C-alpha cells in the first residue's frame, strides 16, 4: 500500500487546483457529467435482435410494446410458468393444460380460427395456415 501511495505524485500548488473529471468514452475525460455517457459505459452491449423494430416503434403504445416484448422473450405469464409456482392455469379458450406461448399463438384451435379469419380478411383467399 505504501508503494501505491508513493507512486501517486504529491499535489503541488504550481500545477493548479484539482479537477473532478468524468469518463465519457474510452480515454476521454471531461469536467461535465453525462448520464448517457455513464449509461453507455455501464450497460452490456448486445447485438440488435432482428425483431426489435417490430416491437419498439416510435408511435407504439408502451404497454402493448412491453407485452409484445414479453411474448418475444417467452416471458408471458402462461399456464406452464404458473404451474412451476403450484398454480394450475389451463388455456382459457380450449382447456389445454399445457398453456404455452406456442400453444396460445399457434396451436390453440380458438386462436388458430381467429388468426385464419383475420389473415383471410386481410389477404383474401391466399391464406396458408403454415
Ligand atoms: Zn388453447
């Protein structure tokens, strides 16, 4: 510890007053604080996912975007997840005990019928269920 203390030069009045500097980027220190620069240094940078623009639109409603994000992450509160907590929650549409994201959006007969009708309305007769 004494070696570390001796390694730092002693303050000298001819060098001016001490400054508080904030790291903005790599090897770039400034006297002003930036919460954005601090956040950019602290956060983990991951590659952008292919579906992020479909979820985080500028005009999107926040709660709907958040629910869509949960669906993409497979974090919705489904029967399969609540079963792990000791609560049985079957699919409300068809009664299937194994309610998962895949079941609700793609395998449930009720939601399949809704999707086919909706897509049939939007695309006409060019509907392919697959
Ligand atoms: Zn179902």
